[in-house]
């Protein structure tokens, strides 16, 4: 097994569910999980839904400022709602993107609910296949799933060359992310040599990546991968990430006990298991009492206006930790 990567692998969901091809495709999935932390998932059965939803994104973002501001995230202590251009920060720099859902727009709520329901169903099946590829019982990760998965509609307007659409980060909200992107490009992942690798669009596919919750549950063996989006220069980019939620009440002590049991059964080298503990993650940090606090910390720093309004003391505390 190689130690790094120069491209993101393709895993066929239909082959994972075919008894004739399953074992071969599970091996491909295991390689993607261990080495890359990212993969294209094809033949999911969601292709028409993905296409239909992307067709509707331009008109949703073309709604009036007044309509968008009615559901501005600044009004939500749960960090849910619309984020205007320039209001989100990653790696201490402003992201050039606009994010939101608009349930007051005719048809939008039905579209969102269908997308969430079908993607969540796919996500649950996928996690069980991940368990299988790691030689674990299919239900190993069932008890870690949370009740707050999230969906975003994202617009990246054209900007100056090499501008930050969204800065380097690891997804922190749960188990896995399932991203549909249009044909614009701009997504990149960081390999172990420190090289940025392009993740060009594949029609109808979902880009799936490990989040920090799953990284922590597997003791860092299945590590989340740093990624970013370079803002487009000549056309608007749209994407739809679905973040599969993790249990936010899981404490560090509970995590260590669960992870130790899981890690010892994953067929990885002793060296990989030893190095895994060095993977930096808020979810593995003794600074935070549970997944929920680590998640809240990330939300507060990513959305400083919301954090300062609803959690001023925590914003000051977490900002100081970053400065240190």
C-alpha cells in the first residue's frame, strides 16, 4: 500500500453492492480510506436528483437580499441559515463564497428534504460498507451516528486568480461528507508530500471524504484530509456538501474506550497505529469535554459574527487558543 497519492480514486457504489464484484471494490474502498481520505463515489442512484438540484441553485441564489437575510445565520444560535458573501472565515482568512438554504422559496423545502433524505440513506449504507472494508462488523459505526446531519448550498462567485473560495481545513461536523460539485473545478486535497491535488468534477458522482469525527473514532488511523477550494476566475461555481452527523454527546473518555476497541481490530500496521495519535484534531484534544464542544468551537471560529453575538465568552476563549 502506498503512503501518499497523486489523484483521488473512484469507488463504484453499485459494485460494492454486487456479490460478484464486492470484494474487489471493498479493497479499492479500503485503499481510499487508508491512504487518501477522499474518493469519488459513482453509480449511487442519485444522479438525477443531483442534476435537478444543481439546476435550481442559480435561481435560489438569485433571490433578493431581503429574502436571503430573513434566514441569516446571525439569527441562529445553532449556526443554521444563510451566510452572506465574506461572512465566513477559514484558516483566519475570509472565504469568497455564499452559503444558504431558503425554505420560504416555493419548492425549496421539498427539494432540500428530498436531497437530505436520499443522501442520508446512502450515507448510512456507505458507512456500513466502510466497516466491512476495514474488516469490522457492518454495524460497528451505527452507534456513532448523530441526529444532526447538515446540508449546504454553496455559491463561489468569480474572483481574482488564486483567491480563497474556502481555505485549507478538515471537515469537522461528523463522520463523512458527501459533496456534489458542478463542472467548474477548484477543489483540491493535500497529500502527504504537501502537494495540492486537483479533484476535477466527474458528472453525477459524489466526492466523499472523512471528517474529524470518524478520524477520532478510528483513533486517527482513518485520517481526515486537508482540502480547500480555489475561487473560480471566470464563472460561478456551485456545490452541495452533505455532512453526515456524529454523536455530539460523546465524551473524550468514552471515545478513547470505543476507539481502542475499534483500533485493535482494524488491520493496519503497528507503525500506522502509532503515528495516528499525532494527527491534530479538536475531537481528540483534551481541551474539549465532548464532540459537541469541539464542534461548537469550530462553528464559533468559522462564523465569528454569529459566535460573538451568541457566545461572546466562548468566542474570546477559543480565539485566544488559536493565537497561542
